[in-house]
């Protein structure tokens, strides 16, 4: 997965797709199949990186419902109780939106149906999808979703005993080639407003 969203926990952040951000460039890990979320930001990120990625509805980010596209501060001023419950209860959902638990389950369903094989899949997604994928891969409770600091580079690999997570990319050329293990999903997370890949998640 390549994260098209800047990791931002600030009070003025936009819920959902938000601002378009600047074009990005990055060293992309090797992949055999490229997919992306359906958002315009994921499409822009793929285009900026020169990647022909097929859109997948299952890779859409967390559905914020009536709060989509609104600053967090505005939602807090309008519905402080509703926002507080949503931020602390993984079963709570925004009006006409999706709960964190349901979203994590949806992302887990996508990971479960990935074709088994040695060739890696590159998915360009929103930051929320990366968090949900980590919740599933590491068998974390849905409540942990809010506390995950999404790294700049992450590789999830499906092995016989389950998923493993690598917080730095394996040394590899940029051209496409098969990965070492079956069911590999390469996840370099990339802030959309920065020009270079940050291995520590910070500029």
C-alpha cells in the first residue's frame, strides 16, 4: 500500500479526502499488480508517480458520512458529544457514516481475498486503509486504530502462520519483480504534501 494521505492528527485536519495536496515523487517498491482507492487523491498520487493503478471500491477510505470533507474543529463545535464518542468508541459512526470496527472488517475482507502467490501487490490508499490493514495483520483490537502511527514504509506479508509487518522496505530495485514470500502487499506510506519518501514518517 502506498499512502496518499499525509498523517495529520491536528485539530484543524479535514475529515475524508480533504485538500488535494502537492504532487508527490517516491521510490516505489517492486510490484506485479497496482491497485488504488477510488478517491481523487489516490488517482492523483498514482498519476504523479506514473503508476497505472486500477481503482477498487473495496479500497475506499473510512466513510465519514455527513462529516466528510469538514474540518475536525467545525465538527467538534457543532457536535462535541458525537465526535467524542466516535473518537473513543470503535462501534460509533458519524451520521450516515461508518464505524471504525466495520471499516476495519471491510479492509480485512479485502486482504483475505487477495490471491495467494509470490507476486506483490501495490495498493495506493488513504491513510485510514493502512491503519485498518495493520489492525487486521497484527490482530489488534479495533480500538487500536486511533493510536497507530502510520510509518512511511510498511510491507505486509502473508505467511503460513499469518501476516507479518516490516517497517522498512526490503532492499530491492525499483523495477517489478516477484517478492520472496506469498501474498505480499507492499505498503510505502507517502504524505501527499511532501516531495520525498520519509523512512521514519517525519520530514
